[in-house]
């Protein structure tokens, strides 16, 4: 499952749909923040739901719309 999960994330990154994935393990729980390059919440939800680990209910998710300061970029 882990390999399929990472394969999905690497594919999204290669397509320019996800910019950064941060992960942490706090109190025995794995948590991630994934920054998507889309203002379309429905598209992002579709992409996240397409993750094999989400499909298998190994991971759950919450979508948050974020904004940055003008000129900010993630490289």
C-alpha cells in the first residue's frame, strides 16, 4: 500500500498538480500536508480520493483552502 501511495503522489507531482508533501508522525499518528496547485476544490478532492491509500481507507483527509501573500511561491 505504501508503494502505491507514494507512486500516486510522485505522479501528481510530475503532473504539476501537487507542489509539496510534508509528513510527520505525532503521537503514533501519521499526518501530512499536501499543497495542490488548483483553486478547484472538487478537482483536489477527486485527486486525493484517487490515492490508493485513501481508497483503501488507510488514510482519511480534510481539505482546506489556503491563500498566500502575493509573490509567494514554493520551489
